[in-house]
C-alpha cells in the first residue's frame, strides 16, 4: 500500500486520514511508540523545511527511526536508477518516503518496492500537504459543503487539494491566469468525485463567499527561469485585504509556505486574525503521522 497519489487510499481513505490526524493532534500520547522498531527512510531531492522537520519528528514520536538521505548521497536518476534505489533501500527500511522533482521517478520506485512508498512532493502532486490542508479546513468547519478558493498557479499543491477536496464533498475553486490552470487529467479526476470543481480567471469571482482562501508561491522550485514572466501574469491574483474581504465573513486564509510576502499575499492577510498558515504548518506533523501510521501500523 502506497501514498504516491492522493487517491491511492480511496476517497474514504482521505477522510480516514484527516480523522486520524485530528485524533493524533488531540491526543498524541495515545499513539506514542506505536511504530517502535520500524525504520523510515526520508529522501529529499528538493530542499525542505516543513516536510523534513515534520516527517523526522513525526517518525520519532511514533517510535520509529528516521533515516534522512539527500540527493547528493543517492544521486537518484544520475548515479543510480530509481528502481535500483527502491529495491536497495527496502532491504534496510520499512517505509520509503521521497521528495522528488519527477513524479515518474516516484512511480517507478513504488512499482519496484514492496515497502510502502510515500510521496513527500513531486512535480504533479503533494498529497501529504493535501491531508494537512483538509485537516486545517476541518478545524474551521465541516469539509462536506465547504468552499475552498485556491488563487494562483494550478501546481502540484492545487492539483492534490482539488482532488482531495472533491473526494470529501467540498467545492474547490481554482483561479489563475490563462495558461496556468491545473492539468486537465486532474480536473477530470476531481470532477468525477462527490465535490464540485470550478475554474476561474477572475480571482474575485472565485473568492466570493468562500469559506477558505488559499494561495501558494507564483514560481515553484524548478520554474525559476519563468519567474519574471510569472510575476507579471500573477500580479492581479495577489491575495490582499480587498480580495480576502470578498470571501465569507468568517473565512480563513491558508498558505502551504514558504510565502513570498508582497507577491502572492500581502502582509495584512498573512498576519490576519483569521490566517491559519501556522496551524496549517503544524498540521503537516499530524497528517504525516496519520499517513505513516496507516501505511506501516
């Protein structure tokens, strides 16, 4: 059983992960040591703050031993083929968690490893982030029927959020400039679930009455060469006080971080009384523990 794609555990599995993450947050001691004796490999081809710390701490809290590997030690796809990396590491480790540039490398490793494989981020999906996102929304209001407006690039975060949100019955609105919408296969997948998917080019239409306003950086790792072009295209999509005010009166603001203040979000919204970015960041710990416990427990 893997968690490479956000739907790998099914639609019910997403709701179960959110519920378990909330239970772990409410009573962490009841899960302490539950994975004692297991070894969890944490591989980072891309740099990370929240993912590395939350995964390493969460693994240790469950009693397992985290083994952290960087790409200069492994050489994924250059010094060693992904399928060889997977088949070697599973001889030492009980769970393999990878943060990679190319989703296909992750799919290849999952295909060749019998040990559970967890996607800590790829160019197509960020399923661990999606579970933490839904947990944060669920702390604000019921997921079924919630309206989540994601403003900006239809990137890996947006794609996993769109599918996971629709799986639990939410309405997910994505607003961005022409040419930056989520890829059509993800739109079609999400649209076939129980929620509602809406695509906009007007951020105010997307945010109108929403329960959650969410944004991410305009330029993700790997797209730095497009930064100037993207900045010009996305400037009208900055989540500032005026845009946030178009949402529901009790709407919350979310950002998966790191944030570029003054670009995709203003200081006033980042620091707003209804900003939940740091709760959302904390929930990366609880959601990863729920995922790890489900796959390895």
